[in-house]
C-alpha cells in the first residue's frame, strides 16, 4: 500500500472518531446546561476547552449562551475543530481513497459532509432546534461505524483505519478525563452525579451504574475510564486494540525497525495494563494522564515517520 493511501485511511477514521466524540460531548453539555441542580458545574467548560477556537475571554463571554456555542462548535469555519471542518477533512481523505473503501462507506462519508454543509442545518439552528441537529448528525456518525463494520473488507486498509480510530478515541478519553478532574477535585469525595458529564460524553454512565457497587465514585470513575478493559472507551481497551492492529501492520509491511515501533508502543500499553488505581493516585491522575498523552503523541509521530513518510 502506498504511504499516502495509508495516511488518508488512518486520518479518515481519526476524523470520524473525533466528530463522534465532539457530538457526544456537545450533546452532553447541552442537556446538562438545562439542569440547574447542585451537581452541574461548568457544563460548557469541557467542550469549549477541547473543541473551540475561542480565547479565554471569549469563553467567559459566551459560556451562558448555548446557541452561540453550538453554532461555533458545529459550523464556524474559523474554528479548526468545528464539525464542519472535521467532516470536510474526513471527506477529502475518503475521496482520494475510494478504491480502498466500499461504496457504502464512501456514500456515508459523503452524506455526512453534505448534511453538515446544507442550508437546513443553519435554518434549524436559527430556529432554536439545536438538540435535533446534534442528535441527527450523531446518528449519522453511528451509522458510519455500523456500515464500516458490516461492509468493509478486512485487510491493510481496515488495519490502518482502526489504528487511527483507537488512537483518536484514546486521546479523547484522556482529554475528557483530564478536563473533568480539573472541575471535580479527586481529593474530595464526590457523588457519581458529579461525574455525569464525563460518563455521558463517553457513553459510560449506564455501564458504570451496572458494574460498580463501591461508594467511592472517584476511584470507580478512574478505574472505568483508564483500566476497565470491558469498557469500549477506556484507555486500556483502546490500547489493546491499537496493539492488535499495529501488530498486523508491522507483520505485513516489514518496516526498517519493526521492534523499535513495537517497543515504543509496548511501553505505553504496559504503563496502563500493569497499573492500578492506587499507583495512579499516588503518581497523581493529572500527571499520569499528561504523560500518557505525550507518549501517545510521540508514538503517533513515530508511526507517521515509519509508514506515512512524514519528515
């Protein structure tokens, strides 16, 4: 496979995964902004910090105006992380790689691009129908995942696409966890309701209620998001899948230094697979997350230099 083909497939799925994470977090922020109870703190802070192009002063100015925030996150061309820009980049990668994709996958990517650029989106937002827009586009992201799973042939294209998907998902879980820790101090005992924003953004609230019985919500949330290999958006779950697809790619492509890339990733995976909540709390959860993010960025850079001809 040509390096530019692998690069486009890798980034196609990274962008779609980023779009889904953005929409899930935006939906959570919007819904919780309507709740004025004692468990709601800074419902817009996380989405603005991760996905907006606003300065700190602009964030403070718009943080109580949901319509402006939703429009900026979904459509603003000046925001590099707006959904419109993300889906445009996804479509650009898919368009040049149609021979590596099934017709159904390409059509879904193309549909999402035209949907977010349609006049009907602007009209719905103008009429105050923000939640319907968010849910509609999120449903299309989920449809993409199902179409990809059921129609895409397994092979090198599949491996590069899923490698991008799980790297992006892992980074987003780290970012969301870090932002919520800034709001919910782990040194103070917190009710599970204080963690709703994080868990809803990761589709993990129901999972949490069904699988955790301890009253220590802080410890339970740290375990679920970082170490629970049954939770599909935990850091460990993502790293296990990255390991699988990376192994397939290395075996099939025989890079110049295969063990170097595998060792670099192995150290990252081991730092999570052999960790526990006590060790992470001793290290400091923010420091642990920051180190994980830096290591993943370094690994992604090495991956690009190895397979995508990045300088």
